[in-house]
C-alpha cells in the first residue's frame, strides 16, 4: 500500500513539474526541459538496449550450440 501511495505522489509531482502554468494556472513548466532530456536520452538508451540484445543473442546461440553437443554425446552413449 505504501508503494502505491508513493507512486501516486511521484506521478502527481512529475505531472505538476511538466505542466506549463499557462494551461491550468499551476505547474512548473519544465516541459521543454523534459523534451530536451528525452531527445538526448532516448538514443543513448536505445544504443544500450541494442548492445544488451546483441549480448543476449550471442549467449543464446552459445547455449543452443552447447545443448546440441550434449544431445549428440548423450545419443552416442546410448
């Protein structure tokens, strides 16, 4: 329950920070700063996610090759 309340408070604070004061009469007007941050951060996060996906794919291929080797040795022993 505490996590839900804290999450809601953080969400409300974030919306308050992004809202421009001209729209509703309150807000910090950080919308331009948030957009600038996202423009710079999204490509970096995409690159990191791509690198992680490549590493996971390589590990998966190695695991499959190892499983095939084990299958062959098991079938040869039987």
